[in-house]
C-alpha cells in the first residue's frame, strides 16, 4: 500500500512539473501622450500576478535614459478571492525625437505588452532673463468654430525652491464659455539650454459659445522663492522673495457655424460614433420586453450637447424610452462626452418588422466637412400569438439594475376587488405613518441625550501614539531613510490633527511654521529626486520637536489640555 502511495505521489509531482506555468499578464503604459525630448515621463509596467523573474529594462536604454525606478505591490481580498498586483514605475527621458516601439520587456519567462510612443523635438525658445522661473501658456488652435473645443495648457518651469505657490484660473471675455479642468496636474523634468527644470503642467478644455474674437486674459502665478542659503534655526525673512509672473494674453478667432451645415443640431467634434446593444439578439416573442441601448460617443464634445434619439412609431411594437445617462470623461487630450439611452420594446403582434436607421449629422473639425454617424436599419422577426393592444395599455416597462427590461402588468378587476385593494392601500398608508411618527420620536429622544465628550483615556491613547510616531521619525532620520521618514511624519500628523484627512506630507506644510515647512518640502524633494542633497534628516527631527515644544508652551498658557487644539493651521 505504501508503495502505491509513493507511486501516485511521484506521478502527481511529475504532472505539476510538466504542466505549463501560469503566465502573468503584464501591461505597459505611460502617464501622458505629449512627450518631448529632454522631458521626463513615467512609464509603468503592471502585472496581474507573480512574475517569473526580475524585469530586464536594457531594451529601454536604446532610446531612453532611465532616471529613476521603483517597485510596488498590493493584495486585495474580495469575497474570499485573493488578487495580487505588482507594478514597476520608471522615470524616463528620450534621447532623441521620433516614433518608437518599445519591445516586450522580459520578466523571466513572462513578457510585457509592446507599446508605441511618439517623442516630439524640443522646439522651445531660449529661457527669459529670469531663467529660474518661467510661466508659459499655449492653445491647441487659434481659429476654431463656435462650441468646439480648445485645449489651453499652462506650464510652470522652476529651478528654485517654492512655497505658497498658486495659479489663477483662466478668464475669458466670453462670459458664457465653458471652461473645464482636465484632471490633475502633470509633473515632470525637462532641460532647456543645458539647464534642468521641474515642470508643472495644467490643462483646460474651453468651449466658446459666441462667434467673434475671444481673448484669454493673462494667468497670474504668485509664489515665494526660498533661498538655499537660508538658516534652518534662525530663518531670515529677507531670504524669502515673493515672485509674480504673468502669461501672455492670447486672442482667438471663433468662427460661426458654416453656411453649408443645414442640420438642426450643431455638433463640432474630432470624431462621433453611434452604437447599439440588445438584451436579446434573436427569438423576439409577443409580449416579451426587449431592451435596446443606443450610445452616442463624441470626442471633443460634452455630453450635454449631444442630441436626443428620435424614435419613429412602429405599428405592432410599443416603445418606452428611459431617462438618458450623460457622462463626460476628461483626459489630457480633451473631453469625451457620452449619451446613453435605453428603450424598452414590447411586441404586440407577430410578424416581420424593420426598425428605421438612425442618422446623426456632425461637423468634423479635422477635415472641416459634414459627416454622418449611422445606425443601419434593422429587421426583426416576432413570433407568438398576437395580443390585443388594450391588454398592454396599462403595462409599465421598467429597468432593473442590470439594464434588463421587465414589465409590470395590471389586470382587470371587479368592483369588490377594487374595494378590497383600496382598503389595503389605506391600511398600508396608516402603518407607514405610524412608523414615521415612531422614528421621529426616537430621533428627538436621541438628540436630547448628552453628547459623548473625549475622555482622559482618549487623550492618553493619542499621546501614546504620538510618542511612538515621534520615536519612529527619529529612527528614520538617524538612518536617513526618506521613505520611512515620510511614513512616520504622516503618522505624527494624524496624531496632531486626528479629525483632518492628511494624505500627503505637502498638506502638513500648510499647518506648521515656515521653518518646519521648509524641512518637509526638502524631504518631499528627496523622495522625488534621490540625488537631491539639500535634505538634512537631523534638522527635520530637531525642528519638529521644537515646533511641538513651542505649541505646547503656548497651549499651557491658554490652559487648554485638549491635544487637537494645540496645533492649528499656521498663517
């Protein structure tokens, strides 16, 4: 018997060894599509499972310099199912302009997907006289049709340390123009005339509503430049200089709707598509509801401008349109608007039917001509016995959470049944009113109960966590570990301001004095650029302890022992 078990065990091990290994799916993508020579960008490789080996990034070095790289992983458990994901992020800078196909990167026997990117040449002018801080603005097109999209881009180039920096919002002479911020700011590095800059890029979509001349007023940047020679322990206010920059005013020509466009709805877009989906593709039966979903998708248009789908009456089929779903998606390339309409169709008679085609005229802003988006006519065959129209008049189509249609039918009843239904309805209403009254009484009772105040034990717990966070920060500073310093600093801040949501150390800078804020800012730069030598871990810890001591002394004088109120936003 033992020999049999050994034989089966050997067979099992052999099958496992010979079976093909699970190949992880590895995706590759970049953080932005507008890439230029001498500008850094982030490339990410993401795996949906464990990879076979460490990645080999040597093929990237043919076209790019690898400035920095990092690796991370996370695990999620949903309904008992474990999902693991790993990611590798690389900060790259192109060596030359051109269109490149990044080949598959090997992760042992696993491989990533190939990706094509285009790098534009560096056509930027020479820096201005004050070359440490530059503010620029540009538009995608200076001559557009009314209600079509313009991409307005702001770029702040800096080779100095900044604090309390801000940018004003774009202002237009067209008061009705629609201005939409296209997501979060992009941060990257670039080189101009052999000088390295950190760049913050912000993009807007602008939709002019009036033809004629439109002017984008100068955008204002205001910030404080911090001198590198400033002392950490005795800061001199004269070393902080406030700087204000303005972009150039930009004038645009907004053209009216062209005379050749004779259609009702003016739809200027880069592309417009119309598609449909059915809950059933075949087997249409009399009385059975069918859900038809029609979607209009327009690139460079908002969903609010897309037209309503007009449905022609069809003898033998009842149609019940639902409320449309409108959605705008903002990306760096602009706005994509989507309008989705669900229609419940209920056949009342058997036979062959033809649904007419749907035609949506629109104006192609790339080719400057009228184009037509179409849904072709569709033939359907309905089987079954015909149903009298009167029996379906009271049918109410609805849609469940999955988008499938269902029908609630009302049948004829005699007078006695109607009376019974009326009595039942009043009984239900009475019960509902009683429940509402009881809930109101309960809320009133609970509102009169004294609120729970923070106990001495709660404050003691906060102080214990604060001491632990401070100790962790000291250890991280002693080892000059920037990542551990960041984590300990966030833990410290959560103890100081427990009711506020602090997700990054930049938010801490707004709540402390300028001396500590500068040290935190230097730590943030060290996390971003490992070659930054301005971060001084020992100074960070000493100044943080000094900040706590000063605030505790001030609180003692005010005779206030509540910990959260000791640390208020520094103004």
